[in-house]
């Protein structure tokens, strides 16, 4: 299967405009070259009119530090709150329309919504134009509890979900209460079918192999007027996918990729075949023959508390940088 070609055809011809209908979309605008802003969002002032992505968290589902961890990996975070990291999450923001979306609703939803409010204030609460879910593992949807009557008492927040994910929310408490009380409005999405968020921003979900106990798992391709961002925090080994990740990298300007574990030495006594994420060292080896400009697109995210790259001063983090990649920075922006 030549995934890039298939997606290209589908992106041009498909648009999921509402929950029940699919309408034709205009052709995808050609990508500009990767700008200094997308390579390093901290090197210049962002374009205040351009839509952008905002990294709201970089850690695995349990956050950093992780509950109950007394090992050396978490001590720097327990000792200094400035070293703590939220669970992996990405915001999509249009500063012209003041529309805000989140990819995933994590256990750190409260703090992450505050980050969005500080970037683009909203007159309403939660002031979200939608939440796009990747899958039904605890770090990616549990934050939906904040939309319920016990907290925000939200009204019809759009939740974009794949079929199994949608069914999971409709048939299991307490999530089904959000649906019954119309605190959320479930929106259908399908793999490789474009979702138009507004006139300037489109996203395309794509299926990936993962431990799909309760739902399927997707990543997202986010397209703006000038740039494309990939968000793929969870996947099994690259070799288990019938798509070459390199093909998706070609069409992206920045790619946030699964960096859960650095190597196999992090969890002694655990069977890593039960949690078969691509190790960062494996990704480095796989990508080493790519041109430097392609390797520079890769920003690892979703680091387990045991992963040394979460400490930018570690030898592992330096190895990532030497390979031409980066570990995502909480709070960084990439213009779309």
C-alpha cells in the first residue's frame, strides 16, 4: 500500500464537514519551505495572525513525575516543580477567529486549558471548538471528566472520535453521561478523511497499529495555510505499520513522534513486547540515512517518566540532538 499517494488523493477529494455528511474539499494548498519558526519556534516572534500548534504536554499518560515513583528518574521533578511535565497533548489555535482545539483530553486537562487561555483568551468556558481524540488509553481521554456537571458543566463541546472510540464513550460510564446530558457532542471522523476545522485549518486522522483494547488508534495530520504538522504520540513498532513513516515526513514540516522509551534498559523486569513502542534508539537508527532537513522535522514526544531524554541535560537527550532530532518542548509553538 502506498499510503502517501492514497492520502494525497483522499485529502483533495474528501472533507468531513459535519457529523453525518462528507462534502468535497478544495485542493490542498502547496506547502511552503520549512521556516525558521517551524524548526525552532523560540528563535523569533511568532506571526500573530498565523494559526499555530501549541505543545501542552510531552510526557506519557502518567505525567512526569509519575505517581508513586521514588526512583532517581523522577527525583529532579519532585525536587523542583519547574522540571515537571504535563501529559502529551497538542493545541491548535487560530488567533484571528479565537478558535481553539485540543488533540486529546489528558489527566492534566485543567492546567492545559489554562495554557490555552493564556495564549488566546476565551470569553466562554471551556471555550473549545473541539477535542480530537487519538484513542482510549487513560492519558488521552480521561480529561473529559472536567466537562461534566461536577466541574465545568459544559454544553455540547464537539468531540471528534473514530467509530470504536465513539462507541466506547456512548456505552461506558461516566462518559455516556456527558453524551446524555449534551455536555459533549460526538462528531464522526474516519481514517484518511479530511476534517475542516475552519477556513484555514484542516486535519486528517490516520490509523496506526497500537494496543487497541477499547478503541482504534489514530495520529493526525494538521494542515494550515503554510505548514503541516504530524502528531503521532502512540504507535507500535514502525515495522508493524503498513505505512512508511518516512513518506509522511516528506509531506510534513514538523513531526511529533512517539518517543515513549529511549531504549530497552528503562524498565527492567517488564516485558516490552506488551508495550511495543518504537524505541528512540530504533527511530534514530531508522532515520539516520535521511537528509538532515528531514531528520530535523522529528520531535519526540510522549516520554515515559523513566525516559532520560525528558532531562535536556542528559546524555540521551544530547544523543537525540546529535542525530538531528529534538525532544518536544512544553509550550513550543509551530506556525501552520
